[in-house]
C-alpha cells in the first residue's frame, strides 16, 4: 500500500495535476532526490540522483522524459535513434535488447546501452532504457550508472524498469 501511495503521489506531483487520463506510474528509491527538471516545448525532463550526490559527479541516475502530445516514432524507431545517438557519442559502445512487451495495451521496449568512456561523464557508463508509446504521450525512462558493469546493477535496473508503466484511466482502473 505504501508503494502504491508513492506512485500516486509522484504521478500527481510531477507529471500531472490529477491522476486521470494517461499517466506514467513510476516510483523512485527513497534515497534519491530530484536534481534537474525542465519543461519546454511539450517535453518534460527529470533527473533523479542519490541524495548524497551532485549532478556534476553522479554514480546513479534515473531520467524520465515525457513527450506530451506524442511523437511520430514507433518504439522501435525511437530505440534505433537512441542507439545511433549513443554510438555517435561513444566510440566503444555496445547495445543489448532486453525485452519487448505490451503493458496495459501499450508497446514497450527495454534495452541496455554501454559506453567504455562517456564524453559526458568521462567514466564508463551503462544505461537501461525503457520506451513506452502512449496514446497521448511518448515516455522513456532510463536507469543509468557509472563505473564498472555488474550483473547486480543490471538485475536491479531491469527490475526497476519492469515496474515503470503507463496507465490510461479512460481504459483501465488505475491507482
């Protein structure tokens, strides 16, 4: 019940005025803080990092982007564009498709992007990204970490993203 209240609170406070229509349902670790927020040109962009870290030198980050009024990409097209951008910014990059699914009627895709030396952080960086094609908006959430890759970080990132969902109160009973 506590987790459900947190989802409702975050959805209401960050992404919509009320929990109606189409909503991103996402929880955040209790030891994370909102480090950056920008809303411009129908795009909402949020970055969350551990409370004891700064945006200039983070080791873990959750990024949420919402393209309001949707975008003209399918999930696969969006993922392909992300892979291309990642490859262009990191010469030693690799990718792995994690899973494709239908959740609450929405097409989703989750992938892993890895960079041996990120031009942004100047560190090894791994990102797990979930894209969701909504009816009203397009969503993507990333769970990233810097430093050496580990199976434990991979497992935690994938589990986190499996719990990120979109629900449309016009179609389903949403929390």
